[in-house]
C-alpha cells in the first residue's frame, strides 16, 4: 500500500451519518473535496494513477464535479487531453455534454473520484457513447466496494481503483 494512503484517509475520512448519491446511508464517508483541494496529495494521487491508464487511451474524461480535479491532475501527468463531462448538457452556450477534448470516435477512459454504485458513471458513459465515444475503462481514486459494482460490469466497463474503502481502513488506527 502506498505510504501516503494514510494521508488520503486522514484528510478525507469522516464518520457520522451520510446519505450517498445512491440513497444508501453510510456511517463513514470519504470527502473527495478534501483530498482534491490538497495540491500535494492530489498530485501524489495522480502520479499513482498513471500506471492504471490503459495505453490505448486517447482522452481522459472527468465527471462533474469531483472527477474534474482528478482528471486535470492526471492529464498533467500523462499528457493526455481531458474532457470535462457534465451531468447533463448545458442548455446555453455550446450546449455540450463534454467540454474540452473531443470524445467522439476516440478511446476514452472515464475518471471519477469516489464510486459506490457507479450510477453516474454508467449514465455519463451511455451519454458519451451515444455521441460516439469508445469507452471500456473507468478509473477512480476510491472504490467503496471490494469489487466492481454490477452496474459497471453490466455496462461493459472495467474499473480500476487506486484504493478500496478496505485498503484505506487500515489507516483507521494510525489516524486516530
């Protein structure tokens, strides 16, 4: 395990009662904005994610809002162009779902911060695929599960996570 994983845990781990996007209630929560707002920690995360990026990737696509800082840092490390994916296309201006790099006809890897059920990843992937993106791979910083959520598998997606919640739990005693 990466020695700075304790920094991710200490920075982002919260306890209490939290309602997740999926509607599930959790007693622990990883506040992604805390590790994304720490430039040194975010840079270490991005550096560690570089080997997870498949060689065929042409564009990294970060999902609004938490995936945007991660994909930007990862793009700086890989040199790959980035797309910033909205939850829905904006109704004004360019009216685009994805800003930045063009995704149509290109091999895209979706980048997210924390995944529980993968619901938003699946929705965004479907929208990007409808616009011509070729997507099979998803990267995240923290997968709250031990395996890939079924929704991602059903959508033909492969998930690689830097950490699972269990990986980070080993730091619970050292962070107290």
